[in-house]
C-alpha cells in the first residue's frame, strides 16, 4: 500500500521561526498485514496546534511533550476510519481518533491507542473531534470551569486572548454561557473582531494589530477584568493583567507569542506583572488538560450537546492535502486561521 507522510525535515532552532520547509513529503509502502491488536486506518483529518512548535526543537522545554524526530512522521491529533482490524473493540468502518496520530495518509496503530467516536454526535462533522468536541473543546471547557471561577450573577468580565483561535473562540462562548456578564476578545484582524461579536456573541473585541490594547480594554471593560483566559502571553498579557481586579483569575492555557523563543514554560513574567499579581491576589495557574482526563467523557458529551443545539458555534479553517501540513502549521502560528486549523487528508 502506498502511503504519504509529512516528515520533520529540519528544526527551526530554539529561537527560530518555523517555515514550511521544515517539513517534507515522503511516499513509502505500508504492509497491510496486521499483527494481533493492530488496526489499519485511513486518515481523514489532521490537526495542527501551537504546542507543536515546542516539539520541533531538540528539547521541548516541557515534562509532558517529547520532541519529534528528524526524518520521521510528525504526529498530533487525528481522526480517521478503520479499514481493517485485529482488535476486538474496533471493526471496519469505525471512526476513531487519537492525539498521537502520525501525519500519514494511512497508518497502522495499536487499537488501544485509538478512541472510537460516534459521527452522529457531531452531525457527521468528524473534524469537530479534533476541535470543539475534542481536546481543544476540553481545554476550553475544563479550563474555564477549573480555573476561571465563574459565578452566575456576579457581573464578571472575561477577557480572552487569541480569541479567534481554536481554543479562545470556544472559551469565550463557554464563559458567556456559564454566566460572565461581559466577554471581550483580543485577536488580530478587523474581520476576526466582527466574527467574535456578530457570530459568537462576544460583548466586544480588540484588534491588537490596529488598536492600543490598553485603551481598548478600558473602553470594553469599564468595571475592570475578573477572568483572563490567556492563550498568548508576553506584553499583551502584561497589559491585560495590569487592568485586572482584586481577586481575579488568570487561566494560563497557552503562550503562543513566546513559543519561538528559547525560554522555559511557562515563560518568566516581568517584575511589574509579578507585583500586580501579588498585590491584587490574582491567581495565575498553569492549566494542563491532561490532568483532568477523568472528566473528559462527561465534558465531551456536554460539548457535543452545546454544538448540536447551536449554543456553541464552531469555527474551522481547512487546508487540503497532507503535502500542506507545514503550510497549515506555519499559517496557524502567524494567526492565519479563524477557529480550529484542520488539514483534510481524504474523504
């Protein structure tokens, strides 16, 4: 069987900006003969995500991520359909997902590493299992619930950075549904701002490329900021934290502005921001969704219901072809996506 693979061709370096040339396409043959417990799957969709930038380095800087190996398939979230199986729980035609899916058109995997999913839960949009009803949705929902401390009727203001991205677009909607009276997103274009307000129900949005963020926050958050869902880090997050209220909460989800820099994770804060956090008794706790997987099944069912009912709107940017994995990844790292960045591999 002929298989296409997206291979890590080179590393951008600890302080380098990734380029599509860091990846290359290879064709190889795959033996379709399966051993006990193995499954042959055809890949339908693959995910690209900011955390993958860390895996491009020789050292990821994280205790739960291993680096990708040069000249081998990269890996991440994937969804596909079983073509043949020697695993008792999986059969031909089953739709399955995993967050350790090799970037290949077809792959042989251990059946125990795959999770069977029901396409009816997402009305046939199986790519949603990589986003709103997958790890991204879990991160947004459980991040808000575990670290946001939203209280209905408390007149809380939520600010989300990276708000038009995969996780931010969901976190803002969940915050609104859970009871935040004001939800303000920070993103990188006028069109994204318009989408947040007109489609997703955000109270306001700030284009950090065209507006002064500090002024925009004062205008959109007249009572200060109670909860900050942080996907970006750096100077932008310093600006948000400076306007947070006493006893506020920072949900430290991602730091995409810092991923090309050779700094530890989470990156160090300025002294002024550290002083702000301490003086105002603001919690800032790293959120890692893998620590909450015991809640995953119930949370995924809830997310599926919210999507099906239209209470959560799903945004996706879809690139076609495994040969464009590097293009899609680099575009996402520069904010070229609206919602979840997905690559469609096959029908």
